[in-house]
C-alpha cells in the first residue's frame, strides 16, 4: 500500500480552491485499496506530521503563494521526500509574472507588453498615465506579481486605473500588462507531452476568478478547439516550449489569447486546479484519460530533485 500525503489549504488567497481540489482528488483515490491517504494543511506542525507518516509521495495540491512558488517545495526537498508537480526553481519562476515574461521574451515567445508598478515609488498620476499610454496603451490589465486563479486581476482604463491600484496596495508591487482581446485558449502539458487544449467563452469580461469557479458564471467550454491543424500545432508547441524552458514537471496549463492570428502567452501554471470545474481534467477526459488515471500519472511523475 502506497502512502500518499495530500497537501491542501495553505495560506494564500486560493486556499478554498486548494481545498476543493483536494476534495475532488481524495474522492477519486480513497476507494482504491492500493493507497493509504492522509490530507494535511501545512501548518507549523507539518514537518512533524510528514516525518511521522513517512509518505511514499506528497501530492501537492496547494495553490498560490507558499504552495506554488517554491516555498513548500524547498521544505520537501530538504526532507528528501518525493513530491508532485514542478520543483523549487521552476515553481518560483513560473509564479513570478515578471520573471516568467522575461524568460518567454528571451526565448522568442510572444507575451503582452508590461510594466512593473511599485508602491514604494512616488506617484505622479499624470506622468504614469502618459507613460502607460506610450509604453502599453489602454485598456490594460492590473494583476499581482505572484497570485494565481485570476485573484485580484482587473481590466482598467484611464478613469479607474488609480482606484484599482489603490485596491492592490497590499502587494507592494503589481504588474501592468497590455490587454489583449480575442479568444481565450488554454493548453495542458503532461509529462513533457501535449495533453490537449480548450477554448473558453466567459459571459463575464474575461476568464476571472468568478468565471473559473462559479458555476453560475456559465463560461462556455469548447473542446476540441476550433483551430486549423497548423494553428493548433502552433499553440501547443508554444505551451510545450514554455513548459520545458521553465523546466517544469508533471502537469502544467498555459493560458493564451489568440488575437489577429497570433498567440499571446499570458502565463504558465505549474499547479493547475483539479476541481469539477477545472480545465486539465476536462482536457484529459476528452483525450480518454479518466480523472483517476490523470492523478495516477501525476503521482508517477513525482520526484525528489526537480
């Protein structure tokens, strides 16, 4: 019997999503007698629990800061235990939207123009507006540098940019990114291979937190994606390239905007959600991989040094 320690909850703004993910995964694995499963919220006694349980594998289902940014991965590395998803460096690079963008641009992957705004700098409103207009243009997207699940992501114009910046002051720094209209396409990579893609048509302005996790938002999921073979190959090739240059493992999901015949990579998620509304399980199902087998594949790819 394999001992599986599931990490769920955590301290980020995505705690609730992590708990939903863990609930979905636990219900799939719990009836399998080949697994002995324990679900843990990594609090101050986490290492003590880890050493006492002695799992074969840690299934990391945390989202956001402290769970997806290399922090918990570093602890697991030091304890020399196998864990799922990407490692310390890959996780820290992927969640940092500025660093990952720099890596994408260096590797000739198209991504929206951006500026980093720091609240530590003196604010000259007119100067900032002129700079944004010149370097990015309006509308633009304001987002935290290291959150996931579209937490605190806003589309802004000149009339509400400062009101939005005030809302996110707690972060200290935020990313100001050119808003790219067009189609929302997501690509999943599993074990260094293309798993598939899906297109989203949200009833909201974009695929934000509500659109992702509220069934009442009624986001339309389109699979297979209506693209030519050439364009499908192009977007999946970019996603695989991003997965590899960040040195990711297990499963990732890359988010794109398709506009004027070009794919803009917004970000690559190293620990995409696995709830009933999540995209990776849906893509896997379309490709004849059950949710349970998807989880098993992720577990099989677990490692110590990543």
